[in-house]
C-alpha cells in the first residue's frame, strides 16, 4: 500500500495511512455530518452524530493530532469541533490527550 505523506506547518511529515481505518471512511456515513454548516439546530444534531461516529473510531487520536497540527478551523475531527480543539490546545498539553 502506498503511504501518503504530507507536511504540516510544523515541518514534519505525517503519514495518513491511518485514514484507511477511519470510521468516517465507511461509505454509509454521510461526510456532511463532519462539517455542519446549516441552521443552528441542524448543526447541533449533525455535530452530535459526527461525534458519535468518532467515539467508535480506532484512529481518533491520530485524527485529532492532525487537526491540531493543521489548525483546521472547521468541522469535527477526532470527536471535537473547532472550538473544542482550540480550548483543548489552549488549556493543556496536547500530549496528554486520552486515546
Ligand atoms: S475521529 Fe472522527 S473524523 Fe476522525 S477519522 Fe475517526 S471518525 Fe473520522
């Protein structure tokens, strides 16, 4: 299997091979869940549903690490929305995250 490499703002290469194990890669999962953008009520429901998928994901930690490294300001990554990720990185060292 070819391993995709990407450089992030920290200058390191990060393998994305783990994405093949992502729960959201299941074709039955609507990818729009992870980028809720419509009305407030629907957005909360989608965000909750996306987080439920993340709760079952075996690569949640890798996903969250990548989102923090990329400083992605949108969407649910690793079970957290952008506001939650900002709070997390501002309040505690990222290395202390639970898997
Ligand atoms: S943690 Fe969530 S967004 Fe990240 S790969 Fe897993 S299911 Fe997808």
